[in-house]
């Protein structure tokens, strides 16, 4: 056994049989029990994670451990699919791949934090508005009560009453102006915060390159469908992938690759129509949600879009060099009781389309 491998195994053995790093234990043992979500003992989970790391000659760092744990538990669909794809294609599960993958639960949700902060600020401004309105009402009541008191003394001290009424009115006018200025300023800040909040929400749901909805937005729509207690069999999902996209990047550069991604995004959006949610699901993969659409209609629509795209011959605008024809492959699945199972089925159908020669669409039924 090579020294490096022996070193890795010794550290894994220390984890399994000895006292693991507390940071690692926090990732393995949930707060409400002493095993993983499937009822396995912690040492069983450690053994599976250790086997994964050793099989792929990965250093047992905390970050690698976290990703391996997520893959073993299969609790992050995006991460699991990326690793499964690499394994199917015979590629290496190396540090570079793992560096590009972070479990969804561990990802830093900067967009979500920004939205939450602005929502808090907006709530504070709305509370200020309510406070100002209440103060305005209180000021009006105080003025009304003071007028009633002075009205009772007008007969006995008319000159004094007039002076006091003038003073009361002057103070009331000044107070109302102050409250009106505060209300106007709060209104301006509230409108600005509302606008910024809408911009942040759009940015959080949008892929910055293609302008399409992103995976977060797509998953949210799937969750909404699932929660709507309707007939999910009436809807379909599809995953479409640009064939041989890596070769385009390698030969023509990432700028050309980005233009191809944007072209395919526009093409799918235009050809599938406004009723279909087309999202960039990651890399060169696009997810499509067909609501109230039968599988045969979905297949016909996607196959038509695929064929029309394949008729175009592209040229690299920067160099004048021909890129050639761009093709896509896709997998389609009907949404049943489990949206995650439907996505897995669509992914399996996409892989089947790739194995069958690419540039085709395949429909499959979801499995549990």
C-alpha cells in the first residue's frame, strides 16, 4: 500500500474507531438522535464515508468529509447528480470536482441574507410609518381636547382664550408639519426599500448569464406545485443538456461557450412558449416544467425545439471560426407523487439519451 494511502486510512481509522474531530461529528449526528436519517449507526456512516474518500484517493479534509457525507446520505440532489454523472462517464472524483460542489445546506445564501436584511429594514420603516400615524392621531386628539377646554372659558376670559387658541394652533401646525415631514421621508425610504427588495428577489431567482430563472426558482415552483394538492400526473419535467459542450469551451473558449448557453436559453424559451418554465439548472443543463401537458405533447414540443436548434450552423463571432451545429439531448418524466423522484427519472432519461447517441429526447416514468 502506498504511504499516502496508508496515511489516509490511518486518519480514517482514527475517525471511525477513535475520537473524531468535533466539527465532523456535528455533521454526522443529528440533534435529535444518534444515527443518520436512515437509522444507521454513526460508525456505519463513517465507514461508508471513509470508503468513498479512500476509493477516490481524496484527502480526508473536513470539506471533503462534508461532501462525502452528503453523497452517502443522498440529501443534496444537485451534488448527488453531479457525482453520479462523473462516475457514469468514467471521470475522476477528484479535489477539483469536490471544490465545485458544496451541499445546499452548507452553501452561503448571500442573496437570501440580503433579502432578509432588506425585508427587516422595510418592516422597520413600515413600523415607523405606523408610529408616525399614531402620533398624528394623538396630536389631533390633544388639540381637540384643548379646544374643548378653551371653549368652556371663552365667556369669562375671551382675550386670554384667543391668545391660548392661537398658541395651541401654532403648536399644532408645527407638530403636524414635523409629522408630515417624517411621514414623507419614511414613505420615500419605504418605496426605495421595496424597489431594492424586488430587485434582490429577482436577482436571487435569476441566472446572471442567461437571464433565465435559476435552479432555486425552478425548485420553488416544483415545491409550490407539490403543495397545491392537485393532480401532479398532469405535469411533466424535462432536463435538457447541450451535447459536447466541454469541447466547445476547450476549442473556442469560455466566451464562445457563454454565447452558446445564451443562444440555447433563448431558443428553448422562444420555441417552448411562455407557458413552459425554462430554467438554467446548472452548467450546460436546462430544466423545463410543463404544467397541464401530456407526455406525448411534451416530447413533441421538445423534439421540435431540438430539431430546429440542430439546423443552425454557428460561427465564433470573435474569431470567425466555425463552431458548427449545436445539439441537445433531453430526458422527460411525468411528475407523480414525488417531485424529487420525477427529477431523478428525467435525469436518468437524459443519460439514456446521451448513451443512445445524443441529439434526442427520451421519456421515462419516475421510479421511487
